[in-house]
């Protein structure tokens, strides 16, 4: 067998020889693209219909000539086809082969790791895969364990997921060895003894999502700035963009005869008579003039003479046209009307984000600066869409111009949604789906559509998304710079922000603060409603997956809250309210059970997990109210359902909650500030009533008595105040 591999001419023919790559993989070809065959050394796969929009076209040109050893070029081809065509008879019989097609992005990634591995073997003097040993594999993994620059200098340690991918590429050559016709590992060689790549790479088994949420000190100013840009700056920017696009002549070179001195003089006179400032040169053009020998103190250094030629309807301006007479006229005009950038000179006023003081929405801008500002607005629209909808990167990339949907669901009530595709976990081409979204997201997507030069249905809305670069190079510099400061935008601190973090943040916020606000702008209960509506409309859709993530966080939240209240019970801080007695009885039972377990196994140390197991069933019934906890164990006892006439509902109606009377509601010290504020506000309202308002006074007095009673119960249940304890000790 070894001798057969040493003589390439004796190797058997590949089962894929002469075949059409698209037919083997089951792909559909888009018209006008080439159809590569297996025997070709370069496969152009850009014509795959339905390829993910987030996948760069350049990644779909597979050049196997980059592998130094010609025999291994064939090995790489056969492996790539095996990934994409697992049902081919030659692949299906392999015991360790994947049974479903690998995602196109995954295949591209492994290809980019496989090629360097094979070339590294060549650099080590290996001429046949039969010679590869575990030592080679480990040395290469150690080498790739450090990310290096193009000069080979270490930059940072590679992530565990990157190491796992390297191990996968090496190990798959063993899994598919019987398929290869030109070379293969020794039949007894098992890289890392086929230990799972995640274990080899040192990826620990994790009980929770490792993606961290966006820190609140970053999320608050970022989302507030993005909403301000979308709602306040966006409409004005669109109008300015249309002016730039529809200007009669471009400010650069216009085809036609060159201007004469008389043409330029006439243009200067028009500026003087109208009082319109002359057009200022861009900084790049100023540097070019200085390099060409202009005096830095020249009054006309920054005057754009090409703009004068364009105004006169002429072509390219030449510096020889600046005669002494024209120079004197230009200097005189400059002294009278001044100099300014061409766009946004008379910008409408808008309220500042902080003080609401009216200021022009922009200072004058060059054409390039207007385009850069459009990039800022596009990033703001993307951020709002991702942060408030929870859509993934691949799903955002599939959004098209015209994806917005609005349906009437009742008198004066509409539902907004976005049409896109689910890519993750789906077959090539994705699965059509719709996301029910808030109006803020609907407006953000509308702005993103208008930011296209000529928006037509079917265009990619965002295209391939580089969220990190857009955040660090466009949005944050604008908000933290002079333009953002002038508009009263709070600076965005440095720190990591990506689409995964935004999705995780939304899930956690919905679970832990269901009645709160997202960055003080978006009501979380509204986000929860549209997410639930999206799930109800399409139970298997993307919003169902987001809702599942939210539910996981809710379960963890409920367990943590229940455990915290049990600890309070042990310290003598009791719940109050109509449901307090039942909760105290339950905590007493749990405490006795923990004591019994400890007595039965005195040498086994109890853990928090034992407590969580005992609390799990009751914690699953917990629902958070603004001023109470609702232990929704028995729908028949829920006062809100009785008042609403829906006794068979599966969830409480928070909007109809009367926690002072419901037998399943409890109050805790964490709710005291809400009730204290209610008491203070009600007293203020009572003091402001006039004598004739007797009915209103009676109603408010009843509310005050109710709130004061709840507040007193919370204080009594929490135990004696510190001063009282000291007095009793003495």
C-alpha cells in the first residue's frame, strides 16, 4: 500500500474525476457564472444560488494550486467534495463521514486551515501523508496556537475555537482516508487518538453562554445616540443626500470646454451679488496645492476654483487661469462673502439630545463628509435593528430593500414586521421568515432603505456586515467627536460591542427586567410583546429561538430570586402580602428538608444545587411585577384572571394586578421603594386638591391607606430597625 502511494502513476482514479462540481454538491448555478469541474485546479463557486450574503465572494474561489504538493491538491479536492456531497456513494460508506452537508462557511474555514497544514508538512520534508505522526500534529497545533503577523511576529494567543478548527482539519484527513486516491495517512494513525477536537483544544464544557452582554455604561449612550440619529438626524440627512445626488454638475471634473477668465469672473460676481460663500477646498486638495508650491499664507489657498468653473457650466479648471486681475477679484469676493463647505450651509435646527436647545443639525460639509455621515446613519440603523429585534448577523445580512411589512390588527393598531431568512442550521438558501418588530426598528430599517442612492426592491439592505468596524470607525468617532458633542450626545466609552453581545443583552434584559427600559428609551414590555407575537405567528421561526433564550434566562433569574428570598427567610426577613403565609410555609418545608438531608449524610457537604433543586418547582411559578412577586401556582386563585374573566389563562395579567388583595402576591424589601414613592406622590396629590373635589379626595385617600398599609407590612416583616435592636440589647 505504501509503495502504491509512492508512485502517483499507480494511484486509482478518483470517484469524482471529470464530474461537475455543482452537480456533485447539488448546488444551483446562477446564470453568467462558470461551472467548474472536479479536475480543474481552481473552482469558482461564486455562482452558488442562495449562498449566504454574509459570506464574502472571494472566499468562494478555491485555488488548489496554493497547495505545494500536487498529490495533496487532489486530496483537498476530494475532501471538499465529501463535505458538500455526503450522500455520494463513495462518501456515504465511510463510517466517520458527516451525514449532512457541511455549511458553506464552515467548509471555507476548514479549507483555509487545511491548505496551510499541508504546506507546513511540505516545509518539514514530508512528501507523503503516510509519514505523518502525532508529533507533527502536536507541533503544528502548538505553532498555530499563536496568532502571528505577516512577518511571523507573535500577536496573541489563538482562541480555543481556532485551535479546535485546526484539529478538525487535521483529523478529518483521517476520517475520510479511505476516500483519497493519491495519498492518505497510515491506516493505523489516529490523530490525538480521535479525541474530540473541543477536548484537544481545551474548550471546557460550559453550563452557560460564554457571550457577555454589552455593559450598561456602553449600551445606554450607544443606543440613545443611535435612536437620536435615526429619528432626528436621519430625515434631514436623507434630504441633504438627495441634494448631493441631484446637483446639476459634479464639483469635480465636468466634460466640456475649459473656463475662461471671464467665466470665472462672472461666477465670482454671482457669489458677491447673492452673498453666497465661496466653496472651500477639501484638505486633500489643500495639501496638493502646498506640495505644488502654494504659499501657506495665500488668501486663496482654500478657494475651490473648480467649483467656480462648474458654476459657469465649464470643464476642468487650470491653474494658469489665475491671472493677477482674477486673483484680485477673487480676494475681494472672498473678503465680502467668506468661505464655506458646499453642503448643509442652511441646516434646519433640531433639539439637542440633552438640553433640547435648538441647534443646526449639521455644520457645512464636503461631499465626502456627507457620504461619511450616511455611513454613520447606516451603522445607527443597524445597531437599533440588531439591539431591539435580536436578529443574528446572518439574518440581518439577508434583509432586502422592501423587507418592511405593516398589517392592520385592529382599530388604530398596526403590526410591523421584517421579511428575511434564517440561515443558521438551515439548508443552503436559508428559510424564509418574518420578525415582528417595534416601530423604532421599522423606522430604522426605513432610514437604511433611504440611505441607498437609488433604493429599489431586492437590493441588500445592509449587505455583508462589518459591525465592529462600523462601530469603531464611524459611529463612535461621530458621537464622541465635535459633531456629536454639538448635538448633546453622551460619549460612548471604549469597549467590545458585537451582534452576539447585543442579542444576549436583549435576552437578559427581557428576562431580568421585564418591566424596565432598554437604555432608557425602549420599553422592554413592548419588545416582549412583539417577540411573543412573532413566536405565535411562526412557532418554529427565529423569534421562537430568541424566546427560548429569554426563557432560559428567566428560569435562572427565578431560581436566583427564590434562593435570595429563602436566605432572607433564614435571616428573619420575611415576605409580606396576601401570599406571604403560603411562601413562608414553603420555605419552612425547604429548610426542614435541607436539615434532614444534612442529618442523613453528615459527611456530605450540602451545596447550593441542593437548595436550587428544592426551589425549582416553586421558582417556575414566579412572575415579576413592578411592586410585587406573583407566585402563579394556581390560576384559579389569581385575582387578575377573575377580574378579567379568563380563569383558564396560563399567565397572570400584570396590568390588572392588585397585589394588596391577590392571595398569590407577596411583597419584599426590594419592593419598598416603589410603595414609598407611591405614598409620597399620593400625599402630594391630596395636598393639591381643592375643597370641592371631595370624590377625588376620597379615592386618593383610599389609595394612600392601601399603599401605606403595604409599606407598613413590608417594614414589620423585615424585622426591627437597627436602632430598635440596639435598644433591646441594652
